[in-house]
C-alpha cells in the first residue's frame, strides 16, 4: 500500500492489468489484509476479485499456492503487489 503519486502502488498495477484485459483478480493477503480489502472495496467497487488470507505467513511460494486454489481459469498471471516491470 506504498503511496506513489497520490495512490497506493497497487492502484497502478490493477489499472494497468485492467487496461490489458484482465477481468478477474485473486489477492493472496496476510499481515494487515484488512487494509488491502478496505482499499479494494473503496477504490474498485466493480472489480471482480477474491481475497485469500494466509492463516500464518506462507512466504511467496505458499502464498501463490494458496491463491491458486481460488483461480477459476487455466490462464494465470502471478505478480507481487509491490513489483511492476513493463
């Protein structure tokens, strides 16, 4: 939720992915998940998404595995919410 030019960094990732045709999101969340969930609800009310919450810290691989259980497609793009390369 690091701010960049007036918005959390995640805002720009979501907007970019939407512009590229991504229609559904799965967020694997842990510590302070409520902050991200509130942000999504407030800033992206029409976004189609699922949040999966880590019961204990799972590290990157475990978080991805947890999120994959909520995926409804054969096509998946995995990204970190704090990294963006174009």
